[in-house]
C-alpha cells in the first residue's frame, strides 16, 4: 500500500525575507535622497537682455563646495571667486575683438567669534591688504552666502550702441575659484584635489537687430 504525502510550502520565511529586502531598499533610497550635492560648478542659465540703452547680463550657477573647501573655510581660510564676462566681436582674419568687459570678485570668509559668514563683492580684485570699494554682507549660513554668488543678475555689460548689427558678436563668460589668493601651502596641496577644481567657461551668441 503506497502513501501519497502532500507538502504545503510555508511562505513565512520568504515573506519575512521580502519584508527585510523592502526595508533595506527603502533605507538605501532614503540615504540617496538625503546625500549632499556633489562639489562642483555648473551654469544653469546665461542670458543677456536689452533694457533701455544698456545690455545686461544674467547668470545663474549651480555651485556646491566640497568637504575640503568647507573645512578650510571653517579653519579661517578665506576663499576668492572671480566671475567675468566679455563682449566679443568675431573676426575671421585675426583674434576676436573685445568690445566690453565686466567682472565681479567675491571674498568668502567664516567668522568664528560671531559664527557668521562674511561675503565681500567688488568690481575690482580684493586682496588681503584691503578690500577697496567692496560691499560686505554677513550671513548666518554658508548656503545663504553662496546664493549671492550663484545668482549674478543685471550686470551692465555694454551700451546697446556698442553692438554692430552687421557683425557677429558673442559673450564669453567665465567663473573660477581664484587659487592664487590661497595661502601657499593650500595652493600646493589643492592642485590635484577635485574639491578645489571649480571653474567653467561658456559662450553665448548675441542676436543683433538690424537698424531700420
């Protein structure tokens, strides 16, 4: 006499395993979402507009500092950024001709006594010996100070009369971390570190309007 035995599998363990995997996946996804942005600089927007008789420049950066740069700031090392735009006229027979230029210099420093961030902005280079005619602002957080650097709006690049509707013209925009303003030991140590490699260059073609 043969006996047939039916075995019903128990799904408790696989179900628990799936639940654990789901929890691990959710934890991983949550960790990815809260990770800080990677260090670097990108250009999110670059445009020019004509307002009255002036040609104005607008730029919006995606700027994030890396751990090495933030650590240097926390130790009292000021950081300098430079943004500049040049209005150029194309010349096929020689180098392009520069028609106008506008620059902004930023000096960012942390003040441990007040626990505030101080940002100086000037149209001329800012040196350690003096800030010249710079405008200084204080902020309670690093991100608030960086937001001023990120949004560069309404810079007067040139007079509209400087544009030649018969010529091809473009704007050359550049932004960089000024390594020459860092203390010498930092210049040497930061040369090959990605956290300190903050620079970009973009070109924007200007569409001119023909004169009536």
